[in-house]
């Protein structure tokens, strides 16, 4: 099991950009999702806006050149990700963008303090 890396920065600090760069560093694999890395975001709306925002930009083009598919194939909202129960998820890595929103959804409010086992990057 790999050590989870945690990136913390202010809003607009480049976390999503770095998450997509991480995604690009993956490689093709057999079977779903066809790529060794997946980015999970809290909502369908965030998924649409992220893929639309980056699809035609530098990162979207880099990903397409390397993977041969658009970012929309490997950027999933949490509900989409949960629907793939029969898939062996050990075949690929996941990153979560917007972790604070996922925690807020789960608890019904944003916590004042969060701890996480992993490596700060």
C-alpha cells in the first residue's frame, strides 16, 4: 500500500492543477478505467466544470496525447466511482480533489480540525 500524500494550500493555490499533473503521470492499463490513475471529485457539477475547464487547455491536451482519451474518462464524481463495485480498484490509484467538500458532505458541516495519515507535500 502506498503512503497517501496530502496537499494543503489556500483556495486557488493550484491543488487541482497538481492533481491533474499527477493524473497525467499514469499509464495505460487493461480494463476499466484504461488508465492507472483516477481523479475523484465530490459532485457531478464539479466533475463537469473541471473537465470542461481543463479539456482544451495545456493539461487536457497533455493527457489526451498520452492516454488517447479525454480527461472526462478518468475524472469521476464520488457517486460514479461508488457505482463500480465489481471493479478491482487495486489495479489503479485514486486521487481526491476537494476532500474538504467530501468531509462536509459526510458530516453535514465542515470540521474545524482534520488529521490524516500520510505524507505532506
